[in-house]
C-alpha cells in the first residue's frame, strides 16, 4: 500500500474497574489510502495497544456495532473516512463498559417494550399474495441495523421524558405498525408518549447510516395512524396546534404548551420552561396577526370535510 | 479441593452461537417446550455472517412449472464437485421451501412481482430462477431481524458477549459448556442436557475474509477436542472482494446474479474480460470455483494490476445505475465513498476466504458422533460439497438448525440434568484464567498474524504438497512454541478483548491443523479444492469424504467413499 506518511488519532480511554476518570491517548499510525476510522482503530490495536476496546463485526454497516463519535459526530467507524488529528469517543449518554464500548441496554429495553415482532394470523395459503405497493412504506425501514446513532443525537431522548422511545425504537415500532399483516393495536392505546413527543428536528435523519428517513417514513406515519384512530382523545398536542392555526393564525409555543399539557406535566417541566424563557425561545407576550378574518376565510375554504 | 462456582447456569438446550442457525435452532427447541439458552460472542442480531447474505434459494411456488427439486438437487451436487452428503443434501432441498416461507410468519417479506407472487431470479450455477431475496438483496439482514423478533417474543434468554470456551463431558456424553463473560471477566459453567454448536465458519485464519472476525472456529475446535468426527475440513470457498481499505476487504464483488439483464465484468490489467477464456458460455455467471480459479490464474500469470500485481478490476459502467445501486448497494456506496464513479471507474478486487465448508460431521438428526452434541450452520461439514452455489449458505443453516433444535429438544425431554465431571471443569477454569495470569509473552494478535500469513502463503486458492508440508510445520511450531506463552498486555477482567483473542487463536491453530492434514489427504482437484500437483479429479477412487477425529492425542484421518445415491457424475465430471 502506498504510505502517505503518518496520522495522529486521539482516542478516549476508560476502564471503569481501574481508572478513576476517563482520559485521552494520542497514537501515531501509518496512513493508508481510503482509510476508514475502523482501519485506524485496528491499526492502533496492532501497533500500540492490543487492548483498545471497541466493537465491530460485519465491516459493511450491516451489524451496527461500531457506532462512535468522531470529532463529535455520530458515525459508523466502518464507513467513516479517517483523517489526521481526529478525536474518537464512545457514543454519548450511555454508561461506558470500556474505552469505546457503551452499554446499550437502556435502548434495547425501550425497543423491547414496544413489542418488536409481527403479530399475525397464519396465511391460509402460503406464500400469500402481497402487492409490493402495500409494502412500500416498509422497504427502507427494514434496513434498520439498530446502530443507535439516531438515539445518541435525539434531543428529546436527552430530556429524559418518561415514555419517549427514541428514533431507533420508533423505526422498529413503525416496521410492525405499518405492516398490513400486523394485528396488534399499537398506536391507539395510550400507555405513554412513545412517539407523539418527537419534535421533528431531523437530527436522526441526518445521522442514519442506512439513510432511513426516520421522521417521514416512521414517526409521521405513526402519528397519522394514531390521529385516524383516536382523533381528539390523545392527540391533544396536534389538535391544539390545529386550533391555534384556525383561531389565531399563529402558533405561540407558550400558549400551545399551556393548552396541550396537563398541570402536572407543566409543573414537572417548569425548569425547562424557565430555561427556554431565559434563552428567549418562548415569550409570555402574545402577538396578534392583523386581518385575522381574511386568514380564517382561507382556513375555512381549505378545510377538509369529514 | 474443587473450585466452587457461585452461579452455575442450567438449561435443557444450550445453543452456542447467535447467528442464523443458532437463533433458528433456539426457536425450534423453545417451541418444543424446553428451556433454551443462547450464548454468543457479540450482541443479539449483530455478530453474525448472515447479515451480509444476499439470498435464499429453493424450488417453491415461485419457480417455473418445469423446475423440480430433483433438478435443484442435481445443480447443488454438481456444483459442489459431488462431495455432498447426498442424503443430507436431499433433506436440505426438500425442506427448504417450507423453511423460507416460514420467515414470512416471522415478519419477513420476500420481494414480490406486481401481481403479488414472490419474484425469483437466476443465481449462478442454478439451471432455473429459484433464488429469492428481500429489497436491496438484503435477505440475510431481514432473516436475522425476523429471528431476533421471534427470540424477543418468546423471551428466550441470550447471553451476549459470552464466549463458550469448552464443552463439558460426563460419561462420554456432552453435559454442558464453560462460558466466559467478556464484559465482567467471569468464567462459569453451563449445565445442559443437549448442546448445539452453531458457531459458524473459521475463515479468520486467512488474512482476508468475508465473515465477521468472530468466526474463529470455536465450535469445530471444541467438538474435535471432545472427540467428535469432523468432515471435509480442507474445503474453503474463495470469492472476489474489494481490495482496499482493509476494513472493506470482505465486501463481495458479486457475480452471483444479473443486474438488469447483465453482469458486472471482471477485467485484468490489459482490460480483457478474462472469463471469456475460462468459461465462454457463462462468463461472470460461472460457478464460484471457476471464477476463483480464473482470478487466481490471472494473478499468478502476471495479468493482475496494482502495485503488487495481485488485484483485478470489476467494471460496472455498462449497468443501469439505479439497478446497480439497488442490487449491489454495498459495492456502489463503497465506490462512491472512495470518490469513484461507477459509470466510468473500475473497482479493484482480489480473492478472499468466504466460508469454510468443513466442520462437525452430522447425521440427519443433526447429531454429532458424541451423544448430546448437535451442530448446525457453517460449523457442520460436507452438506453440499465444496462450492458455494447461491442460496446454499442460508439454506443449510435454516434447515439443519430447525432439525438440530427439534432433536436436541427431544433428547432434553428424555434425560435428566447431567452433572459434568468436576475435574474437567476445574481444568478448563484454570486454562482460561491462566492466560490472564501469564506475566509476559506473545500477544494473541502477533500469533494470529503468523497463522494467517502461513495460511495465506501455503493454503490459498491452489495448493500443493510442498506448501502444505511447510504450513503444517509452521502450525505445529505455533502450537508448541507460541501458544503456551500467549499473554495479554492488560490484566483487567473488564472487556479484555485480548483474552478472548488468545482463546480464539488457540482454536484457530487447532482447526488449521485439521484443514492442512485433510488437504494433504485429498490428492486431487475437485471444484473449489485445487492443487497444482494433482490437477485432475481422482477418478480411480471417485469422490471421497475425509473424516478426522481425535484418537488420544493423535489426529486420525480416514477416507470414506461418497454415497452417490441420487445424483451420479456424468462423463468426466
């Protein structure tokens, strides 16, 4: 291989049974053409420290085991290009088992709670006839490799709201809920806010290594399915949104939150509210839209009749 | 004084390995009504070669009206150089349609035609289109996720990050195994009534390989030590893979099916489509042994490119971009990430070890020659001979896993829980822990490198007696001089990957010895097994199985003729 000199890699190290605190170590390794981050880590293992702990298996983004942070960006080591002076760290928000390996048990639990299996009747004649068109929404979803990169960047998951399942879990849920063969009632039953809390920020979509549009292919269809089944009952968040557009032609986040959430929920999140207020993300002053009557007319004209 | 273990685990059926075969076997045994435990080195649904599998193949309702199971059987056996165990191969062909359709009960969805029927396509080596897959040719990934969901539904316990280091024996029967939890560093016994080995292949003994790095032949090594018969260990499938970077040396450049009516073209450094010389009829759709042999010949005869002349080129420019991206997703993405344009640039490739085809000898009930020990998946030997016809890898994994699960469950229902010999347990505990206690020595990585270099030099696509002798001498030297002083640089018990690597390289060295000795015994060239000192088939003795077992501390080998019950060679085949 044509060597083009050396490169430096800074790696997060931590053995919780021995080290008091995590530390970083910098290694120098030969650079190879088209090198991936995983090549660099394997090279460190071969040249410097055989004990550097990281997970990898398939080497072609099918197993989803080599998720880590490279210069703060959540990536799969097997596909990310390596570059000099990069900093490699474990995925955030999870307990470190050792070095770059994190304990993903909490995420797995979230997925398992959503009954990640198809509940179906056995077809009368097998294989049954299925139109490919009916399965289109599932195509991309079934390529999910559960690498948890999306979970590690999800801002809502970070808030720790009880019940919010996180993008990866919602992909697994959508994969079953949107399957025409599935018989379980998944979206109508209200046990927790496993998907309605998603704020549609697209962070998960941006990091997905297998290009799943988590938002448009999983979360939005789940919300739509729920809306159809339980209109007005649990979809308060959405119906208040519609109400605000109809009556005021303007969505003021403060009013939206105050109307949509119950008092205990508001009370529990009072600190988040204060933080938002201090940062100027929400305001207590309410603006009014001029010529509101004209806008109401547009709304009325475009409203879909039930 | 015997060591007391705090937590002895007990289960009716122990499944070692969590890949396609392991998970399928666990489901079957669980449904038979017994307690099942899966132990695997990685994470559930992840550390397995199957996630990269392209397809399955069977004669089902999706096939042409004139396609028959007999024809499928003939294709598979012919492609495998008549080295298949025909009884077992027939079972595989017969049960495959049911096994594949079953996956739709588990939530998988095979790609359909517009009218709703399953859409098959032609795989190289098959005489009819009977290969089926899921969207983007990711059948393996879909199959693994389907099985994973069934494991979760049934709440079958899975010990993740656990390496099984050895089998336990009581009165000549398998009574369980010893596990090493790599996260906590705990060594513990697992008592079981039946034990299924589903540990996969042992391709990691070559420097370039397609399966995951966990495929270190733990199952075959343990079974051999326990005294089980091993079969046709010399067989390895070689396949074209991306040449660099190292991480991607394992991504297949597939010539297994057509992409929108055409195949990708394989070129040498002169830009010549070299398969025109070796198989003008099938070209790139030739069977894997022809492709491997011609690739090897081109490189040996100096028509390879690259700095060391050891690479060839694949040309995708004439393929429809959308089709190529859909069916060769891995390859196209890799090329694009390297800044190559598939419409005009070539991708360089070279041969790598794909799947090893030797392993534990089983009967139709998936029993090894030791009571209580079952095997399935790539850890078994000689099901379809020694060539990889598309769909056979996933095929034998699911068929024999289902059988292994069923019969292991049957045995578990009949016997009481055995208590393994305490001496064996103590000895194994010491063996495992001693590696960590050694002060200084060789790192497991260094020893693995040596082993891989030996195998790459002397056990590559085409072999000969001289090379094999040299390889054997090297392996014996590694076993006697290097392995006793393998030690780890860190003594931490927390996810000490070197500890696991040390145990793995011991297994690999053992399996390498079996492979080399079997290869020396096979004095012929047959399908994927090639020797330049014996370039012809042995037509005097006909096709032979090579069986080996441990006899005290000696490796005993013998040949038994293949029973040609259903398909006989025609002409000079």
